[in-house]
């Protein structure tokens, strides 16, 4: 019976363990699909880190703050400067992207001022 090299067994176990440890993250969906800066967005998928600091999330080229995470979901806040680009999640150097972009809805300050003036005029 041939003898199996111990180094080969160790290498095989190490490779199998690392595949399990560093699995590619996958994004299935995110909700809501649009919002303004400060909106809370939930990303669902798999192979995320349970430690929020280990999940790196970008809205285009702008990094978002991760508030909570599980292996299957990440909650983030839309950062200032978020772009009309796909979201990305990087865990252990492996990155997943959304199939569609997040739609950043800018807060229109002129529109807000008009509403305030109209409201003040109606209160006379």
C-alpha cells in the first residue's frame, strides 16, 4: 500500500480550509434601491463577515459606514457623494458587485425652501 506524504495531506487540508474561510461574498439584493444621503440600506447575500469592520462597502467610489452585519446581510448608511454606480462589498480581499446601481436622490434645497415659504404663507 503506498504511503501518503504528510506534507501533501497538510497542504490539501489547508487549501480546503482556506476555501471555506475565504469564500467569495455574493450580493443577492439591496433595499431600498434609491434614497438620499443618510438613508439606511440593507444588502442581502452570503459570505459576509459577522464583524461590521471586516465588510468594506462602496457606493461607486465612496465608502459607506457599515452599522451591522451578519453572514447574510449588511446594513449601511448612504454616504455623501454616493454615485449612480453599483454597490460593492469586499470581505477578506474578495469583492462582489450589485447588478444594478443605487440611485442617489439629492435633497433639493430650493424645493425645501419653497415648501417652507408656502407653509408660512398658509399660516397667516
